[in-house]
């Protein structure tokens, strides 16, 4: 696993087979076009050309993240979730933790994405298993038009207990195409970020755990690909 960060988060991948906490890729389709039960966030219509969208919605349970409790989340068309409310529409991804982008964020596949050509964002609450799903379905990278389909699953902390009380998070990647090389365009900073960012950071932007940025990974990480999964928790490997 990658971690822990200073708060105690670890990220386990589906190749961490020596650990009981390693996730298994088990895609739950919530796109209603595929027969899923999800609700389409129709306000998100990001064309990728300075039309970046964020919608804040209520959670069905209180979710603790870096020791802070939240009852709502902000969902970005650009592949990230921020706890609470934010007006930031950050399309250019950065390293985390850091000052770029919103704080208190989960970077699921943070990149300059667009929802044209059939891309949609869905949510669904599985009230039987106490899990809240956010799915980015058939989204595309603005730079290279590569298809990305992925989801984040928030676990109800009152049902799934951790040592710190923080909620657990499952990230799943049905189609993973890390193609945004981040052309610089003479500005000194990559226009679309450098590949994608995956990880999490606290509400101050001072603590966090990065799984990948600029297509680089920590030694303990596997490279993400189609049908891969990550599990984020403060439960330790022992």
C-alpha cells in the first residue's frame, strides 16, 4: 500500500494481494443508459472549453474526512470531489497536497475532461450496503479525446468503522486512458495539467496522499489501467 500520510490514510490497490484490505475490482454500473439506478447530474455539461462545471449535493449520511464532518459534497466534471461546498472549477490538475485546486478533495481522475460525446456524471445511494456512488461515465479528455469511465464510492462511517472515524473510499476505473501529456503552450505550466492526478488532501491543503501525478507512481503503487481499483482507509496493514 501507499502511505500512511500524517493523518493515517493508506491507499491499497488490487495487486496488494498480501493484504486483507486490498480491493477487488467489482464494477457497479449506475449509468441509467446501461440499466443502472443512478441519477444523472444534468447540470454538468462541461464541453472542456472553459465550461467546467461543479454541483454541490447533499450526502445521505455524514462523511468524516481528515477528521472533519461533511453532509454535502461538490462534484466536478473534471474528475474530482470536494467535501462541502466549493465554487472552484479546477480543470488543470496539480500535485497533491498543494495549493492548486480545491482543498478537502478526492482526486478520482483529476484531469481536463469534457462531457460532450455522451459523457455524463451519475450518483446513486445503495441504502442496503450504505455506500454512495459517483460515476463519471464515458467522459473524455479535452486534450486527446480519450474515453474515461470511473467511479468513487463513499462508505458510511457509522456502518464501516475505522480507527479514526474517517470514512473509507473505493475508486474504480472501468476505462483508464492516461493520455493528457500537458502541453505547455508557452505558459510554463501545462495547460491541461500533467497526465492525471489521483489521491486525496485535507481541508487546509497541507496533508494528503498522492497515488499518481504526471504518470509517475510511488514504488509501492501499481500502474492504473482498465479494470483496476483503489481502496482508501485509515485502517493500517497489520
